């Protein structure tokens, strides 16, 4: 944009300069020629007065010599008897001389300039003729130098216009570029970024609106986190009551199992409260391989106890992704939890972690099983604000309860700069492909 503004200013200035200096240059040439011709006519009249009554070629030569000394033009005289006095390199035109003898003074062009003819009436009634030859070099004397000065002036004006245009472009583009960078930082999650309210009124208005929008987003996010934390806190009371009821069970072995489940629930609530109230940053990073191995090892024990199989395959020792480690664990817990809950005994699940195809930055996580499948990929839209997708009348048993977990998967993937897709595996079961973006290269 800065370059376009400078080019526009230079173009407008160039047109104005051309529109002004070209007519001025033509006027200079015309004025110079008119001045030379005026001088030639004056010399011709003076020479005619000096030749009046002079019929002797010697005396006429003196008058012509004095006239030539006064002007850069060439003066000759044609006496009544036809004698030419002066420079005879270029003979006078007989027709022009005859026309001048009739008492007419006039100008006549030739290939190298202009001739000025003036008649001289002698005492005996005869007519002599004075011719003043003004060459093109005299008609254009000083014109080239003047045009050069005008060209230099035009170049200087265009250069000044370019400098002024550049300063103008900086005053517009600089604040606008800063505002664009702030918008990009806000989009990447840096909600503390603010634009400088500076520049033209239009850019200032945009920067102010962007700052108000950032403050509003930050306020809404904070309010949402507090709402989630408050809801989680309210759940502590019934969970505590549940713990007391479990501890009062007579079957101590069953009570111990239930107590461990309640402990995990309380731990999950504590993590939820901490995460909701902690400030979010876009600089999260985690090792997908380490998290995947850890969560598969956790769920593998429960899967084997129920007659299911969970296997993991990794194609790289480490895979750094731009996601929080706790949220990445929630992703795998949601996917493997769905497998354990909604597939029949004897089913198997394959977890594959590897780099992105095509050498793209980030990592790819694929979780697929040979169970009954999700039935409809629209289940991935469940859990979003506004409830289930329209047109979904009834869910199958395999779909029930999976929407919120898949929404967690989708949210984590998109927050890292990736995506999530849901489909069917080759065995007809569920297949979830999670593409995670890379971690930030440096703190922003």
C-alpha cells in the first residue's frame, strides 16, 4: 500500500508538471523567436534609414558593415541597379526583392531560418532593398538551456513529491500495519495486545474499535471461566456427600473402588477449576508421543479387564505440538473413554501418532476401532453452543454421550491451529483424525 500511494503521488505530480512545463517550454521558444525577429526588423529599419540617398556601393558597404556589427543576423543590401552589398554566400531571392521594391516590408521563411525584407526609397525615386537573415541558431538561442533548466525543475518537483508521498504513506501505512499486527496477535490468543491509537482519523477509529473489541473478548472469556469454575465448585458439595455415602457402605472392597472413582472425580473438578481460572496463553506446547503413551498405558489396564485391546504406534521419538499437556490428556481420555464405554467386549482400538503428511509442521493423531462406529459424523457437532445439530432425530447407543468428548477434541485441535475429522475405520468402527499445529517457535 505504501508503494501504491507513492506511485500515485508521483503520477499526479508528473501530470501536473508536464501540463505546466510543456506549454511553458513552447512559450519560451516562441518568445525567443519573436524577440530575434523584432531585433531583425529594427536592424532592417535602421539600415534602410542609413542607406536612404546612398547609391555608391562603397558607402552602402559601410552602412551594411555597421548594421552587421549590431546583430548576430546577416545584413545585405540590394541597390537599385541590382548590386548586392554584403555577404553574398546566399544570394537574395529575385522574386522577394521584386516584391520588396513595390514598397512592402515582410518576413519570409527558408530552410535555415527567416529573411526580413525592408524597402529603401532613394532620392531619385528608385528603391533599394535591405535583407536581414535570421538563422535558426539565432531564433532558438538559449532555448535548449532554458528547456534543460525546466527539465531539472520538473525532476526536482517529482523527487520532492515522491518524498512527500513517502512520508504521507508512512503516516497511513505505519499505524495501519501495527493495527493489523495487533489483530493477528489477538487472533493467535494474545488478548493483552492493544493497538496504538495513532494515525489518520480512520485508522484511529479502527484501532480504538479493535481495542474495545479485545477488552470485550477478554471480559467475556473471564466471565465464562468464572462461570465454569463456579459450576465446578458447586459440584463439590454433592461429590462430598457421595463420598460420605460410599464410605458408609458395608462392602469395604466395593467401597474402596468407589472411593477411588470419587477421588478421580474430585481431582477432575479441581483441575477444571484451576484451568478455568488460570489465564490462557497461546504458548502451550506438549510432546504428543509422551502423552499418548501415558494415557494408553492408563486405559489399557481397564480395557484388558473388560476384554478389549488397546495398541499404540508411534513413528517418531517425540512430536512437539502447540497444545496444553492437560488438554491433550483430556483429548485422549475422551477418545479412549468412548472406546471403552461404547464398544462391545473383544473390540480393539489402534492409536497412531506421527508427523503431519507432506512434511507440514505439527503432528497427527489417529484413534480408530472396530466397534459399531458412530453411525453419523454429525455427532462431531454435538457439544457446541446451541445444542445438537438440526436434523439429528435419535442417536444410536454407540453415539450416546460422545458429542461433548468429541467437542473437546475439536476445540483442542483448532486451538493449536489444526483440525479434527470424524469418520469410519476400515473395519466399520469409529475413526477420529486429529491434526495438531506446531508449538510457537519463540515466545511471542
